[in-house]
C-alpha cells in the first residue's frame, strides 16, 4: 500500500559537483538551500542584495549586474535613522549613507563577477504580489517597514511575470551564455496576502515560468520544490511553528531530492566525508583529555587533510 504520492523529477543533465560554482537568488527558501550548499562545502554565492521575493525584483538586480549599475545618493533613503534601498533587502541597510552606497556598489560588482564565473544559477520565485511606491511609481523589492500608505499592492499578471523571467534569463546569459539555470518556486506560503491570494500568486508564477520554459529549454531546468511540499509532504508536521515555512525536516527532504537529481553521484562519498567532518567539528566531548578523544581528533584531522588537498576551496571552522 502506497500512502504517499511521489512527484516525478527529471534528473539534471549538467549536474553539480565540487568544481561547480553556484549562484542563487530569490526568496527565503533560497537561503534554506544555500545553507545546505554551505554545510556540504560547495562553491556557492547567495542573494548579494539580500532576499528577493518576486520576479521583477530579481530582474532588476540582474540588470544592475549587466549594466554595471553605480549606486548614488538618489538610490537610497533614510527611515528611522537607517539608510535603506528599495531595490535591496534590509540585510544591506547601514547607519551611514556613504556605507550603504559603497556596500551596494561592491555587492553588485561581486555579483557580476560571480555570474560570469558560475556554472549554475539557481532562481527561486516566492510571490507574484508586489508593492508599488505611489510617489515614485516604481515597484520595490522591499518596503523596509515604511508606512503602507506610501504603497499600493498589486498582483503581477502571468504575462508580466513571464516578461520578467525572460529578462532575467537574457541578462544572465548576456554575462554567461552557457550557464545552467535551475528554476524553482518557493514552497513558503504567503498567507499574509490571504489564502486565495497566495494560491493566485503561486499559480501566476507557475504558469509564467512553465510558459517560458516551453520556449527556452536549452540549459534550463525546473526543480519542483513547491510541488514536493504540496503533493509529497501533505502534512503540517512538515511546517515550522508559523505554519508557513517548511520545517527543517521538510527542507532536508527537499535537499535530498535535489541531491538525488541534480548533484553528481561521483561526489557523494566526498559529501559524506564533509558531513562527518562538520559533525565532528561540532562535537563537544564529555572528557576532552581521553585517549579515545585524541584518536577521534586524529581521524578528523586526516579527513580534513584529504578534503582540503582535493578541494582547496573548502574552509572548515
């Protein structure tokens, strides 16, 4: 008796290994996956301007990288004694205007370099709901707790989402024509928008993305994060306490599915060794002065030497 529906996943042809260089942008689920890449010591860069939820925000940041955007004082604003930028997440905020401008420019330059060097680019779309700054008549990436009266709320149409996705891909391939792009839709539920509104948002993203992929299949791949949670993990025990974000167990489940289908099997043994080392470094001995613990440390050091010799980019703390 089968008590679970399984989402079929097409394996990625151009699989990721320890020589791959990965860039990812998007919603907070992108951060969840980035933590797994970091844990297993892959070469990975995530969200240089912080979390980005909707396609237009991602398209704009990609355009900044392509055009070598130079941020100036007109691109930032002071609110509650903090300098912010409507095109970036609050993670980038600074106490001084000069600092945020310098930081934004440095991050965009680094972002461009990372795209040019990357073998894989992962994009996670979170929502099709956006906020438009009424006075500026511009859609923002983040409201930075500015009063809601300053903004109007809109649902991006399927057509607008599709145009943004096309712009994203065009920009990425301008910098790196042969890069492997991996698209996914975040399983995080944006219930603050409303239950029906969340479903409409995910539907617009899904329709737009798959329309794009039907016409642009070369070096493009869809990984069904959203579908895995909706159809395989149909139980609230796979959600965090807020009942909106996937739990650690759910993220691990999705990560394992990703590993099975997108990571080169030749590095599985190295991943296992990395995992052993990470757990060993995190281990707190009951008695650090025993012979058994010294033997444990010797074996751990041997594994570290093997990994770093083979993969010099790895750094363990």
